[in-house]
C-alpha cells in the first residue's frame, strides 16, 4: 500500500503555484508514495484558499496580524507545521520573511521570480523587466533567515524579447514557475511516475 507523503505549501495570495502543485501531485500515487498537499496561508482572505477548496482541500490559516512580532508568528507557523509533519515545506508566493525561530526548526524551499541573487524582494518581476537585461528567470532555493537568500537548488531562464510588455513577461515567468517548482518538488521527494 502507498505511503502518504505530505507537502506543506505556504502561500499569501493568488495561489496559482499552489493550485498547480495540487493538480500535479495531490492524491496521486508515484510508485509506493501517495502525495497530499497541505496548504497554509498567512492571510485569511487569500484567493488561494478558495482555489484549494475547489479541489476539496481545506487550507489552514495562521494569520500574521494576530501576532505581536515575527517570532511569535513564526512560532505558531512552526507549531502548525509540526502538527502536519510534512516531508517537504514549500513557500510559493509566501510573502513573509521568516526568522531563526522558523529556520532553526523547519527546512523549507522557496520559489522566487528572478534569477537570484539578482532582484530579491517583492517586486522582482518588474525590476527584472526594467533592468535592461535580455533574460530574467525563476529560482527555487532553500530558505534561511535572509531575504531570498539560501542555497540555490535550481533556476530557469525566461527571455525578455523586444516586444514583451511587463504583463507578457509576467505571464512567461508564471508559466516557467509552474514548470520549475513541480520538477524540484518531484526531485526532492524522489517521485517517479
Ligand atoms: C510568484 O510569482 C512567486 O514567485 C512570488 O509570488 C508569486 C505568487 O504567485 N514570490 C515572491 O515574490 C517571493 N519573494 P501565486 O500566488 O499565483 O503562486
């Protein structure tokens, strides 16, 4: 019988990467492993919560606004993760910097929409697009307590063509994210079809 392998996905907003992971992995068997996606949002109004629900999955919410500082929020997040006990923790559009309280106890990976170490932070797509470079890209890296720092696990380039607009470039970035992140997850969990 297949053993359940849980992937916790932390997110804050739209949740397109969360939904992509759900479609690709949730409830599916890969050899002797069956994958379960466990979404956690730090915003009670994140649209990704409804997306998960449409796939029959209840997202947990740990609302950062209910905590007086980063450490106490991180403590609550760690407790939630320890309850779920996932094999892998993925940050996909999780717009929070975590502290040592989190990183000392949880190994996580993060998706970022630039070729790190270039363009860290919340406006990476726009900054890449306006940089004058001919390529941008997408990174998956290990999480540490620095902003978009941590060991780079994989990257993919996205060309910035003459006729690209910020919106067309943004779409290409998201499409590439939807390819790269599941590939890294499958590799880390050693999932084979
Ligand atoms: C993604 O583009 C992700 O790379 C980015 O937020 C977006 C979330 O989209 N993350 C960061 O910028 C982290 N610094 P989604 O909610 O549709 O998955």
